[in-house]
């Protein structure tokens, strides 16, 4: 996409996240522009999902800031953070559907909890969201009756329930076959292009990264920080960092202990 003159939708600045004294990622900074699909990349154990949790309010960072439309999320009051949260639509890696609820009830849950709509309106809106992701007529099914791809789409329908400005997707194509993953990629593009949504995508799936992402950050588990920034296809073609090259080409890196850790910025 061309550069966006609008202020960024999200700004992560010098963010450090961890559990107790264990640091997972430190001093991570990047911007996510309005209407872009932004990738958080890196190998297993690099802290991609942990970083996402700090961005959506599930894990308080040790240091740094997350700004949503220039507002410091973690400096806000609990009440204000809850208000900001309603602008996030989150799809977790497993889909995170409640097994005791029907698909429609799962999609309706955010509406029942956070909107003032009556039951009839909620039912209609849940059906609309399911239709949007290609699950017309699946509302009466239980999660156990769905395929892996259908679970992801149902989770996406629930993430769309409150018409969020920002979609946060944690490994959406994980566990899917290539054809189903491609269909999900196409759906994400349709949502971005049709509704102007901003998307943050945690993924290690190369076809998805190359096909739909406009920009991204690459996290390294060794240095515990971001070692590259830029569109995934440009990182693949132009970034010389051996860890990034190994990831992008799925080769095992031979990295010296003194490998420079400074980010390679390829925007």
C-alpha cells in the first residue's frame, strides 16, 4: 500500500514484555497505519503472542507504551481501557469458542455483554456476522461439529461482532490446509478493503505473510528484540540478517555470537 498520511492507528514504543523477571521481548517499537495489514513475525518462542497480549490488554508490559489513536492504553484508567478494548476484534489461535454454546451464541456473546441491543436484534446481527465470513446457516451448530477452517471463521465472526476498527489475529491460518488458509487470507483482505479495518496479524505462515501483509516487525528469541522491520516480501528479498533469512527461506541459520542485532528497516 502507499504511505498513509493519517496518524498511525497503533504505536508501540520501547515495549518490554515478560513474566516476572523473565523478559520475553524488550525495547520493541513500531507503528501500524490505518487500513494496513501488519505482521508480527518470528520463530516459535520469539514472543509474538505475548507481545499481542500486551497490545490488547491481557498482559501489562514491564516498560514502554501502546498508543491507540495516540492515546496511551496502559496509562488510561480501567474504565477507559475497557472502552478502548471495544475497538479491538480478537481472533485467538484456537478460535476460543465456548464448547457449551452454539456457534450463533458464541458470536452473539460480545453483543450481549457489551451492547444495549435487544435479543432479537442480537440474533439478527449474529447471523449477519456469520454470513459475512461464509457461515450462513451454521449458527445452530456446536463448535465440535465444525471443521478447523469453520472454527477460525466462527471466531472471526465473533471478533467482528462489535464492528471493531482493529482486528487482532493470532496465527489465524495455524492448523489449516493451504486451500483453507488461502480462503481465510482472501477473507481478511476483503474485510480490510471493504470495511477499512486495520489488521494486526501474528503469523509464521509464509504464504499468508507474503500475500496479504503491507508491513511488519520481526522478533528474535535470541536477542529478545525486533531485528527487522518492513513488508515480509521485502524482508525476504532484501534483509541480510541471517536469522530473518533463515526464517523467510526456512533454512537453519548459522549465526555467530557477535551477529549485529540492530533492526534492518525495510519499509
